[in-house]
C-alpha cells in the first residue's frame, strides 16, 4: 500500500520535476557549455575553446577588480543593513504613533523602479546636484564632487543607494514576522524587568533568527544579481572598473563587448560565488541558533 502511494506521489510530482529540469537545470547546463565557446554574436557560429575563457578571465585585471568590488559590497552592506533593518522592524512592531505611515514610507523604495531610482540619485549625486548643494550650504564651500564619477567615491555611492533601497523593505518584512510572535512572551519579559533593548536582542532576535537568515540570503542574492542593473544605469561599471561587480562584468562582456563565452564563464563564477555565499550564510545562522 505504501509503495502504491509512493508511486502516485512521484506521478503527481513529475510535471513539477520536468518544469524544474527545463527552466533551472537546463539553463545552468547551457551556461557551463557556452562558457567553453568562442561566440561573438548570437547568429555567429561558435567555436570550442575549452577552458580558454576561464584562463583569460583569471588573467584579467577587470575580473579581479569586479570580484573585489562584489566582496566589498556584500561583506560590508549585509552586516550593516540586516541589524539596522531588524531594529527598525522591531520599532515598527511596537506600533508607535504613525506606524502605518512609517511602514508605507519604509516599503516605498522597494516599489520604485530601477530606472526611477537611478534618475533620482543621479540628480542627487551629480556635481550641481542636491548633495553638493547641501554640503555647500553647510559651509563646505566649493564642494563640486562628481560622486559617481570619482574612483574614490563611486562604489561608496552605490553602497549607500543599495542600503537605502533594502533597509526599509527588509524592516517591513521583519515587522510582519515579529508580529506573529505571541504577545505573552514580551509581556512576561516586561514583567520580569527586561528593557526594550533586551527584549529586542535577547528574545526577539533568537526567536526569528531563521527568518533573519532567509532575508539575509535574499538580500545577498539581490546585491550580487539584481544590484547590477542599478550600477549599469548609474555608472556603467565605471569610472574605469571602480563600480564593476561580477554581475556587471557578465552583462558588459555579453552585450557591450560581444564575448558571450567569456560572459558565461564569468556567469559560472558568479553562480559559484552565490552558491557558496548562500551556504556560508545558512551555516552562520545555524551556528548562532
């Protein structure tokens, strides 16, 4: 009887398995295969190169710079964004006055399109933009920095925009999770004399730690994959390679330089980077659980 049920389960699951293989495993296999080709245009006949694309990539300064920039963004953005989003989310869960309006305001950056976000921050960060004007009004005379065009400030500007985009959206998600915790737990802690700070970090944080791990992984994936679109719109990866990440490198090699094989070789590295990052985040969360 159990065997029959198992066979029926496999039959019902078969369409989902086929779809998964077609739209997930298939493209991954194609990416690995294309990375071994010299392919300049979609309509051009490809030629097999073996591992030459990987060899050329590892000998390129552009690749190592893009990897360094990706590591900097991920390694500094997530440790700041996630705790701040958690604290904001905890504050919103206390339902302060105007908390509904605050939630809408926090969630708004996640609803704005990449192109609109790029236009707004381009206006803010250009030499005659809002940031320089504010600094001049505060007494920093002759401040005329091209924040997105300066190799010293371009990546920091992208970092700040990513923080602005992600922190409010993540905070609202955290708030929704905190509100599912039974109120009796917080009430008991309050009667025992626990301060808001202790209730936040010693009670709430451990309870939702698995959820924190999930949103950390989502933000990690957005930073290395989705964040490339914003960089392309604002700086194109420049000046030089100052804001080029692995995601930007994949796009640039494919659509600007017509090196499809090289692009997919970088895509393989990006895939491995994302997979390793997800595993490390999961293990880190489990170690603290």
